[in-house]
């Protein structure tokens, strides 16, 4: 019990130190330091790319979102006022860019059922995820791939905002409160949007049951 | 709890976001409601099914490529200037005041009030001061006074006209402070000279600059003491930087008496020889170098110009001057 509490305390101290370090980096970046900004980019780039890649299903689009997001962050880091975490601030930029992208797609009626790489070739996302289950076999893999495509198609039927809330909650595992902050709305609205999204998805995927 | 509310809470609970007290209430309802039990199964099934579209980790290639492109883009951005960072800070300070609207409002009101009061007091003082110094015969919109004291010239916003009275040393200068003003006095009056020198730099009109430089140049040529009051410097500045060829020509004429003795003047004239855009001024400047006593820099400039200048007339004139070098005193 005492050991667990000491562990919690040391984790808390580490978090506080990391946060203080990040604040120093942000201040340096605000003063014009490229090196400090680069450290911040390295800290969040993985999450940014993962979110953009999953939402857009396209490597070139994810790369564009990455560029635009960090260029915007660099340009406007002077406006960051430490009212929220830097993570939330960066995610806010990224989600806005992703929402724009999803809205453009909605108007173009583009449905990507697979992930595209830089050359426009299809990437089998499911194949890139290791499946350690003992019953894993080619037929099963094919089923999973088809299922994944159906889910992806169902996700594209959601409104961009519903899609974003579902993405951030289900796939990125963020708290509803954080999602509300990122999307400049309340936790309650995020909760209602999640409810609507799950309802629509269930209707879309009803045939699978 | 009705079923509609229970359905919403089932989703929240499925994602671990339902508070404990509500979770217990939900459990009791679901235990007694077959519809809600089915609903919960469907929500949990969706969670499992949705995981069949997994989140792919970005490949190292993608990360490296994105980084490289970002670095290139960032390299092309110009660094932020100090005033941009300052304005950001000011905006941030104002934005942080939004959190305290009353404080922001009071601060804004206090600032505006202080500004208005200060401006009003300043204008009153200036008007009172102007009234005491103005002469009785005041033309519409302008206040005439004899040459003002030097400290009063600190706030001159611009010179609007310079007129020399015929056959006289008296010069009339119209200038702007808070109100239009007019001063008269002899050219060698320090205040008039100060106004004339201001006119060489500040006047928006080439005519005013030309008048002021012509008067100052005449003062220098007649040997009325150009050095202590900085007239020589003003003429050198006009020769180097004035946009009007006429003004530069006048400045050059004013500097003529000092070419032989003052190295700074000689340098300004040499610069004019090398780089003035007007060939007439360059020719005149070469002519001024005649009496210079074998100054090596003068000879170098003349030699360079005589050999490589694009203008044949300039080359000829400089050759003529160079040919007289042994005769130069």
C-alpha cells in the first residue's frame, strides 16, 4: 500500500517535471527557438500522424495534415496562453484540419475503403496489425479485412463531427471532457454526439450481427 | 430512470465514463429491463466490431518523410521579427484580461480617461502658449512671430514654405506645430537656420527642400559660418541622399568652399562623383576637385572614373582634371 503510494508520488513528480519542461520548451519556441519547437514536434508527431492516418485513410492526406498542423502551430505558438495543455492545443489544430478534410470528402462523396500510400497504392491496414490469435488463418484474415472495410464505410456515413468524436473516443481513447475541449464544446455535447454516432454505426452495421 | 436515458448511459458506461453512482442506478435498471439488456449487448458488440478497423501505426518512412518536409517548410519561413513577438505578447495580455471582464473594462476606461485628460491639458497649454506669443495681426489659420527660441522648435512637424524677402537677409518660414506657424528673421538667426536645416530633411515638398538648401548654400558660399550650426553637415546629407537633383546641385554649390579643407566634404563630393544618378552633378563635382592638393583618394576616384565610367563626358572631364594634376596645388 505504502509502496503503491510512493510510486504514485514519484509518477506525479515525473509528470510535473515533464509538464514544467514542456512549458519551458513552449516559452523558448514562443521566443523564436526552432530547436525547442522541434522537440515539441517530436513529442506529438506520432499521435498526430496516427490520428490523421486513421481518419483520412490516406498517407498523403495524413502527411499534408501533419505539415499544415505543425506549420500552424509554429506560426501561432505565440498565441498559446497556457490555458489548456499543449497536447489539447495541438489536437485542436489537427482535428480542425481533419474535419475540413472530412467535409471536403463528404462534398466530393469520396469513400476510401482502404488506406492509400504516397503513390496512391492501397495498403492493407489490417495486415499491418499483428494477429497473435491461435485461430488466425487466411480465411479469417480475409473476413477481418472485409469487416474492416465495412466498418470504414460505415464510419464515412457519419457526419464529420460524429466521426471525429467517435474517433477520439473509441480509437484514440480520450476522455469526453478532453474531446469537448479539443472540439471547443462541452463534455455533454461530446457525449450526445458519441451517442448519436454509436446509434448510426449500429444501424449501418446491423447486417453483421 | 426511463429507457431512453438508460440507452445514453449505456454508451457512456461502455466507454468507462459513467460516474459510479449513476452506474449503480443503471445496473439496477438494466437488470430489470430486457430491452436495455439487449441495448447494452449491441453497444458492447459494436465496440468489439469497431476494433476490426484498427488504428495503424504510422510507418517509420512516413514519419521520416513528414519530418523532412516539415523541416524544409520551416526553413523557408522568415524568423519572426521582434515587433511581431511583441504584438503577440500584447494581444495575449489583452486576451488574458478576457478572463476578468470587469478588470479589463475598468482598465480600458481608466486608460481612455487618462488619455483624453492628458490630451486635453496638453492642447490647452499649447493654445495658451501660442496666444501669448502671437502678434496682434494674425492672418487666418496662422500665427506670425519673430524667430522663435530654439527649444520651441523641438516639436516642428514640417516646413510648409520658405520665402526670402527681395534684397534682404530676412527669411519668412511657415512651419507646423500643433497649429500652423510663421517665423521671420535674418538667415543667420539660429532659429531660422534651425528651421532651414529641418526643412532640408523633413519637408515633403522638393521645392521647400530646394529653397532651404539654396539659402544655406548661399550662407556657406558667403562665408557666414557654416560649421558651428551644422549647416555643412545638412548640405552633405542633402548631397548624398536628397531625391531631387536640383537640391543636390544646390548642396554641392554650398559645399564648394570646403572641399579643399574639409576631408568629410571631399568624401561627400567624391561619392557624388562616383555614384550620383545625375551626370550634371557628377560633372560639377569633378570640377570641384580641381583645387585639391594631390589627395590620393581624389586621384584614385578620378583615375577610376576616367577609365571605366559608362558616361563618356564624365570620362573626358575626369581625364582633363587628371591631366592637370601636376599643376594642382
